[in-house]
C-alpha cells in the first residue's frame, strides 16, 4: 500500500498534468458534472490543490530542531 507521501505526490503529479492540459488549450469555461465552471476558477482550484499537496508533503519530511541554551 502506498504511503501518505506517495499518495500526495501522485495527486500533485496528476493535478500538474491537468494544469498543463488546460493551459495548453485555453477555454473560457468548463462544464464538470453538468455544472459550468469558469476557466480561471478551475485553474485556481487546481493550483490550490498543488499548494495543498506541497504543504502535506512538507509535513511528511523528517526534520530536526536545533536549539542552544545559554547559562
């Protein structure tokens, strides 16, 4: 079974591929499941999904906090 990080990466890859498709053939509106969506709104939603994936992937990386105390 894929890890969460692998699934986030897959979602990001698929979303970026969709962004490539829609920006290659600019259209003013889209119809999705019978609902009309403005092209710019759809693009913004995809871009937000990529940002979400980036945040989720950043949270999956191990990290170390270095502190220093003074006496």
